[in-house]
């Protein structure tokens, strides 16, 4: 029987951020259109993507799924 070699974990170069980890997010106009979860977040452990009308809501918007609060800072 051959000796087994331990498996090395896969290394991801650009890991997505954890979805819905914070309750308040600051976003910029360059990030529009705004969606929750943000494009940089992993979707597999989150809710369906929803687009938020932050400009129509005076620069602040809440996600109806997770309650995350988004603030437009510029």
C-alpha cells in the first residue's frame, strides 16, 4: 500500500468577501447600480440579488432581505 500524501487546500487568488457580514455599507456612484449582495460578495450563502434604488431614496437604502443599510458617500 502506497503512503498517502496530504492534500493541499486550494488557494483562491481573489476570494469574495463574506456576504451580508456588515449592517452598514458605504458605496460610491462608481458602484452604481447598487445591488445586495454587492458584486464582490459570495452569492452561494446569501439571499437572491436585489437592486436598490439608492439615488431615488436620498442616498440611503435598506436591503429588504437582510436589512443591510447602504449609504451613498459621494
